[in-house]
């Protein structure tokens, strides 16, 4: 008897569960699928091109060692502001002076030898060829002396422009070869944002076009800019596509806050369409045809409405045919949504 009561109770619980599920499904079907909606509206549509960007300095000088020698002094540090003609690095002047002294001695010896041969020639004890050879040695010694003096004059490496010191990787006592990189001086007033625009879009970009700029280093901040220069020569990317460099001048930002190489995104405004019918781009569904789920406000159901689209940006797309101003469409329609589905919003 007790066992029967337990089985009966279990059966009753199962039945209640089934009834609850059916009622819940029925109520939900009456209420409809919860969706996000937005009206098709006439508005101005800004057409833009979105690209990644990086800060570059248009005016920077990579300074290389002017002579072979040992670094005696480093008068700057990474990030230090310098003015044109400030001393940056000093080579060991004693070594360079020693080279001048050696070259001076060699020159004087060559001159003395030439004069000796000239006297010998006058006495018939040397030939014209001997004198020419001696004069050649004097010229070579003179050239070596001039070079040694020039190197000594380059012992102090000076800033060629006003700017900030970067890429400094030197230490006192290091021996360097002429032509080896020492450091770079960057003029921060020459900073621009450089974007690489696909060849299919480059014709849309014009000098003076407005742009919105964001940096990974400044989250949440949006800066404005204007296109300063549009490149005329393409760059071949690793994937084989062709892009063109576009430089954008940053407006309203202290350029000293920037660093070369900072990256982010830029949105360049290419055209403004006035009073066109638009919907959110996330409302569009691409299948065997392009459509949106249009909402019947009275019935609270949806139908697939074929649309013909026009221009777009990252948020909105122009509707040329299929909808009218005020029509309600589903944004980001769920996969469960089908023709005739009941919806709520």
C-alpha cells in the first residue's frame, strides 16, 4: 500500500511537470520571442573608411658615428629634449689627436723625402719618375692628414634638429665604426597618424577629410584629425594586397603626449549623404536573398522583407527599396526567428 502511494505521488509530480512545461511554452508563445527592434529612419549618413593606424614622425634624424673611435661621453639620455647644435655624444679626442699627430709626422717626412729627391734630381742623381713618386707620397700624406683633422673636428656629435632623443643604446668606452647608428632625434611637432588604405578605397580619400582617431594607449578617448597627405605610391603587404599610406594631422592634442609607434584605429569620413532612409547594419540578413525581419506592430509578428541596400558605414546602411520611413525591423535577429514568429520587445 505504501509503495503504491509513493508511485502515485511520483506520477502526479511528473504530470504536474508536464503541465507546467506545456503551459510555460504556451505562455511564452503568446508573449513571443524577445527581440531588439529599431525603426527605419531618414537621416544623414556619414560614409567612412575604418583602418588601423600608427604614429610616425615626419621629421626625424638617425644619427650615425661620423668616425671610427671610442665613446668618451654621452651627454643625453633616452627621451631627453634637445635643441639644434646641442652636444649629444663625444668621441675620445686624445685618440683622434694622436691620429692627427701621426698623420702630421708622416706628412712632414714625405715632404722632406720629396725635397731630398728634388735636390738629387738637380744633381742628376735621381730621375723624373723618382720625383713624381715622391710627390705622390706627399699628396697621399696630405690627404691622410686632412682626414685625421676632419675626424678630430667631428669628435663632438651635435643635434641636427630640435627634438627628443630616442633609440639610444650606447655606453661609454664602446668602440664604434663610422656609419654605426648612435641614436635618433625625433621632432614631436611632426607626428602624424599614418593609416594604410586599401587600393579599392583610396580614391575616396581626399586631403582635408575629417577623421576620428583612437589610441590603444588612451582607452575611451576620441581625437579628431584631418587628412594631410594621400600617398601616390602603393605598398605591397605580406598577403599580396596593395595599400596606400595616408597621413592624418592630429588636432587638439599635445603631441608631446604621443610616442612614435603608438597604434590604434582611425575612421576617415569620405562622404555625407543627406536625409536617406537607413537601418542598423546588424538588421540585415544575407541568405539566398537580402532581407530583414519586419515587425507587424499590431500582430506582433515578423515577416521576411526583401530589401535593396545602398551605401553603408560601420553602423548603418542605406535602404533603397523594400522599407519606408517608420517601419520597424529586428536588430541582430536570433537564429530561432522565422517567418511569422511572434515577438516582443
